[in-house]
């Protein structure tokens, strides 16, 4: 048997611990008599009503107070035990509110929990706040189903003055006179303003010149408003330069060319119609943001505009460029419609107002080339059976603008193969393309469109 040298051997002193605690033998020395260990032993022994060897060996250790005894609950109070995370939690509640216990849900649960109905809500001194009251209503836009005539007179106001009848708008788009000759009717139909939603022919200057030549001054003092379509930018001239030239020529010819701009028309009865115009390029997200990237990828190789429009010298127009232009035009439309609605109810224009000079009773009309809703494409349109980018190249989803505050009374657009006439929210949407002029994978085999004559859209 091997002997341990005396300098390495330490006497082992058995340690008596309170019940419920266990530990190995503690060597005699610094660890056995450390103040921290003595205090811990005394606290454990005092909590269980016993005194361990640590305090017996050290009478000067402080006297720890015993915990207060658990008193029985007062009359009328029931004790309910809940098991939470392995511990026992006691909760007191009046005996009158005691309810039957049920076993807790969950596998292996041993505790119980009371089921109680929520206490009734206290009575409120004031009625709860409801939805905000309705905003001041604006006069609706009466647009008739036909193509001739005038809307009936509206009711007289409380002041005795009559509200004037609406403004008749002649709507044209997608003439494409560069593909086939076209002449305006003679004599011209009765109208108060002519709105042209783009795609007259290739080139902005050529489109404006054709309009002036076809009208030949027969419109008199009636305004003519036009927005450039995608075909108007088909040229070797960069887009910014072509638009600047077009604006200068429109001023010379007495026409209004709008590209993220607004013009106020007088209906002849003291009220104004603010026409907010933009090409409104597509954002390719008609089928959702997740499909927009795929649509842009297909359009980069198959979209005609990507090969025939110049963004600048040496740089062609691309689907991402169209998405960026869409975001800019949409922001302008939102700001302009908000400014018009803000001033129309009586507030003054601010330094940030996009549109100024709005009077009470004025209304807004939006004129774009691309469509603002998928409802502008017929359900039997063959393009739905083709690639997704085809429909996304024609339409963007701007339906929220027609349902919220500042919604226009009328939205006029083009760039669709057939006629559209429907209502979304507070807005009527009208498209009046020239029949047989649309070319592409989505053209109708019968060439059906709508009348190229005036659409009665009085405001």
C-alpha cells in the first residue's frame, strides 16, 4: 500500500448539511472556514429551522431572521395554485369568484388553471370615438353613356344660384395617322374641349402639326389638350429634347401639351376643370411586384419602345427607365390631385402645392396615355393568353388613386385595343381608341374598337 507524504495529506472534516442539501467532503483549511461558506450554511440552516455545524463552530456568525410564517387566508378568500415553469405560484381571489378547475391544455400538464370570463368593461362617461366624419363632398362628374348631347342641369343650391351644366369633352386616342390616313369629321361635333390621349403618330412635333392641320382652326377658342404617347417618342431625338421642342411648338399652335403638368379649363359658367396630364409609363407590376422583374426581363428583348426610343445620345430607352418615369409621374399625379382637392374645399394653396388657382366647385380630370387599371382590358382580350409582359406594358395599377381623398372625377386614357368605360370608386374611366389602329399580339381579330367621334364626358 502506497503511503501519502505528510506534506500532501490533509485531514478531511465531515460536514453536516441541512436536509435537502448535499455536498462532498470539504477539506479543512481556507475553504471550510471561509466567511462566504459560513454565511451560506447559516442561511440554509436558519431557513429550515436547524443550525449547522458551520454556525456551531462560529458563534459570532450573525443571527439571520427566520422567514415569516405563512398565515391562513382570511375568510372569503380561496387559494388557487398554478404551476408555471415548474414552480408553485399562489394567487388569491375572492371565494365568490371561484370557478371550476379544468386541466390545462398541453401534453403532460399536471397543473390546473381557472377559466373566467373577462370582467365587464366599465361604463364610459363619453361615447367612444368613431371614424372621422366624411370629408366635404365634391360635385360628381355626370358622364353620359352616349356620344352626343349634354348632361341635365343639376339642382340649384341654397343660395339660389344655379349650378351650371357639365363640360362636354371630345376624347380621342391611338389615331396612328402614320399607319393609315385619317380625317376628323366635318363638321366637328359639339364639344367644349378636346382631349387627345396620345399615339397620334410618331414624333411629338409631327403629332402636334397634324392636329393643328386637321382642326384647321375649326375648334375656335375651345381648348385642345394632348399628352404624348409612347409613339410620339419614337424618333432619333432624345426624349428630353423632343419634349422641349414639342412644348415650344404647342405654344405657337395654341395647343396644350402636358407631361407631368396641369392646365385649368374654364367651362364657361365660372367653374374650372383642372386637367392633370402625364404619359404615365408602366411600372411592369400589373401582376404583382414579384412578377415585375420577370416582365422587365421579357420586355427588354421584345418591347418595341426599347428599340425605337432614345433616352439620350447613345442610350436607348429601357424597361427600368419606364418604371422610373412611372414613379415620377405617379408622384406628380398624387400631389396634383391632393392640391386640387385641398383647395377646392376652401383651403389656401401652400408653398408646396403643385397646382394653384383652384376655386370652390372646381374638379379634376386626369389625362394619361397608359391605362390605370386592368379593367381597361376586356376579359376576352387575346393578350391575356400571351406573355405577362404584354398586359403589363399597357396597364399599371393605380386604382387606389380613384378611391381615396382627391380622386378625380374622370380619368381619360388610351393605349388599349378596344373601348373602355367603367367606374372605379369615385372616378369614371373612359378610353376611346380609334378602331383598327392597334397592332401587336393583343389586337382583336375583328378590329373592333370604339367610335372615333366625340365621347360625351361633361364635367
